[in-house]
C-alpha cells in the first residue's frame, strides 16, 4: 500500500479526536460520537483511495455516515482498493463523563483482508509480543495468567489484567483475583486496552473479557503491526445477534486468531487520544485557537511505530472541527 497512507490516516483520527473532545464531560455521548463521525468523514473525503467501510457506525439505514458498505475516498476504479474499519470514538461514555482512555481509531487493509465482523460480542484474550504464544482462550483464567507470567519472567502477583468494567465480567474478575494477579478496570475502549499490552510503560500484560466484535478486528490490525497476539470467539447474546452471525457466515465454534481477522502483510492503523490515557494523551485546547493531539501510527510492511505529537492552528483547518 501507499507508504503515505498511514500518516494520512493519522490526519483522519486527529480530525475525529479534535471534534469529539469538545464534548468532554458534557454528558451527551451521542453528540460527541456524531461530531467524531462527521469530522472523520470529511477527512476521508480528501484521501486518494477506493475504500469500503467493513466496520463502521452500523448499516446504511441506521447511520448517516460511515455505515457498513459505504464507499470512501476520491480514487476512481483503478485506485488503491482497501477495506476500512473505523471507530470514530471508542469510548463514548468516557467522553460524556469526562473519563480517561477515549480514542479515535482507523484500520486499513487491502480489499477482502478484514473480517466483516457482526455487531455482537467476542470473548477476547490479548497479549503483547513478549507473551506471544503463551495464551489459549480455551484454557482457564488461572492457566493463562500463569503462562503469561512465565513468558514475561514475572511473578503472577505482578501481572496486570485489563478488563472492561461491566456486570458481565463479575465472574472473570473473581477468577483473576483468585489467581493473585492485579486488575486494571477500564470504563470503555477495549481497543486501547488490547494495544496497551504491547507497551511496557502502560503496565498492562493481558486483556481479558467480552467486548465488541468490530473492535476485535480493529485491535487485531494494531496487534499484528505490533507483533502481539489475540484470540477471540463470537458470543451472540440475543436471537437477533445469533441470526446476524449466521447470515454473515460467522463460525460460532471457531477460535479467531489475528490472521483470521486481518489477513495479509499490508495494513495500517492510526489512533488519536481523545481524553487522557496512559498510552496516548488526550486533546488539549490551548490559547489562540490552537489544540494539541497525540497519535499512534502503525504500518505492518515496515513494522514502523510512530508517535506523533501535533499542534493544530484550528482556524487554518476548518475541516478539522466545525
């Protein structure tokens, strides 16, 4: 793929972050999400790609922009054909309530390489590159934690598991505590939780629990770029979700590995912090109509990891925040 595309994806997530961060703590998650979608859509319209959204804000009749199946970009039929997975605001509740770790994310791969994930739950386990090969989603929580501890040359009591703070994880939390490991609860954003396993300074070793299947695909792209590992199984919780999975050809018995979710050796990821987090700073609005952003950009082909800190003169970039 075009080597400039990852940086341009960073511009897309910066736009969404700058727009949605305006609503930090304002109590309206839908308004924050809508601002992120609108800004991301405008920036996508500047890219020279022939893209199709395979993971987005819903079906065409449910979302006015960035819906599944929407064509993105300015390229003609002979242009670069890519699958696009987006979450303009992963952490809508976090932004609405003024909490940490909200992020805007985009993942791109050649056409046909990203799993068209149904809008249901996935049971997930993810680790960074140092613990790759030590996890098995069919093994117990205790076994997985002990195996990761061995791979990382740590005591079990020094292992930190990141878990979404949800009632459905009550039993999982009990099992982690019984094992002796530490727990880091997050309110939103298991994409960021999965990525955090790849960076020592976040002090996260494993992600466990049930989260969105679309987010699982986006996480898979980032983890593949970073050399990490993720295993997932689909967990529909309603008859409608079960029907949707079967309609899309999903295998409810299958363990989905990274290569099942994101195939091939060409893909890119970009994520920009919206609210403050351990991995990425959030948007900061400053004097003279300026704002700063902190963005992570990944490119698989070269295994490049970029952290970009930017200062934006907002009156020079009307497309970033309207």
